[in-house]
């Protein structure tokens, strides 16, 4: 990996994304608009679980930040599919920048998009909706960073697996809503039927929301959510392994 060429590719992809700031702005604004409508239901649900001081933002704010982070994966897909639609992918392959540098630069930009989107929603939402986690801010930051990395790799795997951009976008929306829904982004998993609570564990979002719940109500620190962070790291390792195995075959189908 050439650091100089990696940063050159990173700057190029950043400049491309800066031309589409309106899309990032929409994904940030929409959850902030929708959260007030969800606060009463979230507050009732949390208070029914014994969190009598909850105002609903403890569930709605991180849940919607992560949910719309799933939708922002469309920009991850576009980082790659634009190269095919612009007919510039072959030129990239023949350039002095290696394929590894090119892919890593695009994934870095995609990860930064995820982090900025989640961070802005959380920070602005905390000010507007009086969200005050009782536990460690460092632990909350670690959870958000790991779920952003997980979702970025999920978007990349979707690109590799899908034969067309339409297929990738459809998978993103369907699987995104499914993983967010069963993972507790829309409502607490503790209110699900027992079979659904067990099913929720297949979603990385469940482990992120479970950690955030501990930070919100149990004054959890970094060590206290270590098991949740470990599971998220497990998802990340599994996604890296899958992308490594499927990458060349998936790329051949797109270049055919």
C-alpha cells in the first residue's frame, strides 16, 4: 500500500462527495425531524421497563441515528457504482494507484460519511431533545465508531455481492430496515416476543443498542460494554473475511 497514492485517492473521493452535500444533509435532517414524533412512544416504552426518568430520547436518538446511517450506505454503493456508470473504472484499474489503495480510499470516505452523519445527529439531537447518557461518553463513542465501521463493510459486501446497482440498492433498503428493526433501532428489544429477542442477536445493531442502553441507564463504562464491543468486532472480522473471499469474483462479474 502506497500512503501517498492512498491519500491522493482519498482526496479525490472526498472532493466528489463534497459536491453532493445535499444528500448528506437530508440524511441528517430527516431523523431530527422524525424523532419528536417518536419520543412519546419511546418514553412510555422505557418507563414501562422501569426507567422512570427517561424522556424517550435515550431510545429514539441513537436508534434513528443508526437507522438513517443504514440509508446513507447508498452513498457507499454510489462511490463504487459511479465509477462503472461514468466508465472510469477501467481507467482506475490501469492507473498507477493500486486497486487496494483505490478501494481503501473509497471505504475510508464511506466510513467518514457514516461517522459524521451519526455524530451530527447525536450531538444536535442531544441539544434539542435533552439526551444525557449517564455512563461513559468514551464508551458511547466507541460503540458509534464500531457500528459505523460495521455498516460501511456491510455496504461494501453488498456492492461485491450484487450484480447490478438496482439490486444493491434494493438489498440495502430491505436488509437495512430488517436489521435495524429486529436490532432494536425503532423500539426496545425487551418489548419483543421471546423468539424475536433471540432473533435480534443476529443483527449488529442489537449489540450496539444494547451497549447504548447500558450506557444510558446503568452508568456503564468502556469495560462494562466490552462484551458488546467484542461482538461488533466479531462482525467486522467476519465482514472483512467475506469481502476478501468474494471480492475478485464479484469484481469479475461487474467487469464482464
